[in-house]
C-alpha cells in the first residue's frame, strides 16, 4: 500500500476510543484492535463503507473476499472506460491514464498484461474503447458541438463512422462498449428517446435501433439488446437489427435498477452491483441471489461509484468504478472456501456516520484476525429511520450504561467531554502516538490518563504571493 494511504490510516486509528467497564474480553479486544491495525496498516485492503451490519468473516462453507486488482496494475488510471471478457474468456479493461494515455490491459496468469498502448484522441469525450488489434473507437465532439463516432489505430488520424443519431442537436452519448462478439455497442440519448447503435468493425456499418424511452443500464449480448423500461423492473429483449421486441421479463426486483448500478447479462442471468453487494437473477427465474454483501467492501461505500461488472469463467465477479479521490479502481470478488471460521468472539465498532478510512481499518483488522467477528454499527441508520440525533445519542447512552454498548467508539458528533467526566471511556495511554503531533494528539489527556485521540485535524491556511500582503500577515501574527 502506498505511504500516503498508510499515513492516513494511521491518523484514523488515533480516533478510536475504547469503552471501560466491560468484560475483560471486550476491553482487550478493543485495545488489540487499535494496536494490530496500526501494525498492519501497510497491508490494509481498499476502503469501503455503508450501513449498520456485521462483517461476515467466514463460515464452514467459506465467504466472498475482495481483491483490489488496481494495486497490481502498471500505473494509476483516471477512468476505466470498458470492462469486459475477451473472446477466450480473459478479463480485459481499457484505462485512461492521468496523462491522457490509453491502455488495454488483460488479466493473464495472475498478472496484468498491457495488450495495447495508445494516445487518446484530443476531442474524445470519454466514451472510448480499444480492440485487441489496437483499433480505437471513441465518440468525439467537434468545434460546433456535434458528436461523431470515430475509429482508427492512429489517434491523430481517426476516421468517422456515420451515425445519424449522434449528429442531432440533443444527442448525448452515454456509453461505448466492445461486445464479446467483436461488435461496438453505443448507447445515446436524443431528447427523450434512447438510441442504440451497433457497429460491425469489419464493414464499419452502423445499425441504429430507436425503440423509445428506456432507462439505464442497457446491454448487448449475443445479437440482442437488453434494456429496462424507464422506472420499471420490466426487462425487454430487442432484436439488435430492427429493434423489435423478442421477449419481455417482469423481474421480481424490489425496485428498478439505479443508474449508478453496474449491470450485465451473462449466462442468461442479470447480474448487477450496487451499494448492497452483488446480485443475480435468472431471466426466467424468481429467486434473486445476493452475494458479496460484506459491508466492509468497496461496493458499500457511498463514495465509490460503480460503473461495470463482469463474471469470469472461474465464478469471480469483477467490478470497476471510481473512488472518492477520483481514481479508477477494479475489485474482484471471489468465493474463498478456505476462509477461517470466526470463533474468537465479537468486536463492536460504533460511529455516527460512515467513513472510508474506518472501513479500511476494519477491513485490516478483520483480515488479520479471521477468528473474530467484527460488527460495525452506524447511528446514521437510525436517523434514516426517523430518529433525531438526540434520540440516537440517548439510545447509545442507555446501552453504554447498561453494559451493552460497543467496544470502540468513533466520537464524531458525540459528547466526548461528558463521557470523560462520567468515566466511561478506557485509558488509551498505552497506544503508541510517537509518530503523531503530541500537542494535538493529547488534547483529551489529563494527569490520570488519555481518554480520546483525535481522528484528524484541519488547519486553516492563509497564503499570498504579494510581499506587501505577506508583511501584513506577519504583523498580524497570522
């Protein structure tokens, strides 16, 4: 893990507060949680987040685990434009680097192989993919504001593929994908009409299907277009050559798929990823399977925007997206039958609101202590259910004084001074803070102990380049 992430994680660990007055098992677990997470910060998994939940460690049958596949890539990327399976079943992804380069990466024998490397057309709008032969396909926008579909191996000499729908004034490209059969699938919105365009790379002929107004997402597979009617759970299967309806499925979904869902049609199943995990349902079935719903996973984070999902031949789910820092990430979710059984008790962590670094820290501790179950509780869940902040704090206090409170508290939004006066917090003096700013980290310490450690601090800064103003700031002792 990168040094900056390790430092950020270490600073987060300084925000944990353990509660006194519990059994020896709970108190020691909380202390061990803080110390061991600090030790293992350099190997912490990626961040994630979400609601009150238990992080399922393992069972005898195993559990899903999350692998950050981005860490194995040759560089960082600003965006992944196309995540797919190749004709031979390998996972491929098209990445745009921070410098504007384009790479087609292929997962082969447990390493990322750079299959194609190219520049990006200067007028590309972000809808871009790359074929295995190095051919770029992208939607570009000219000086007049009109969109065009372009293709070629030289980003400086692209050829235009005529697509009438893109030239219309209200046209808005949504996505551009390379399908498993080699065809290019373009989705665009023209006013209130959804337009699907299928391009045969061999002939460079575009077939446009305009079925009406459909919602997102939409997919192409094996000669058919799969799309949801806007705001419904009705999935229509359209003939990709003429747009006629081949079949309709009324799926037993609790609600329509959100635009922020990553979804795909594979093996006659609809699979999708959202903040509640990975789900799949057979198109002709009634049973929805919910997989990889571990709340420590990146999927659960409100700051991780999912984009695409594929299912590989080994049964692993790959999900691409963008994190809160604006970097593209890919996670693989695989079922691990060798995962250890949780048998070492439970550690309860409570926070008023979600936190990416909190999830990362919990992930770290959970991976280092598979024998123990970690439960994360959020006061925000109760707020979403109609309770006020005062109600949430009052309920938490009742649990604490009844000896049923959490082991670890993140004190943001809580009356820390009151907790110190009432003596319900454990002494954190044994936590190593030698790498922290001592004047800040000990702001909740007194002669009898250290009762809380700050999560982070944000100094106010004033900066000027002008010497005259610099002199004024100096005189004001700012």
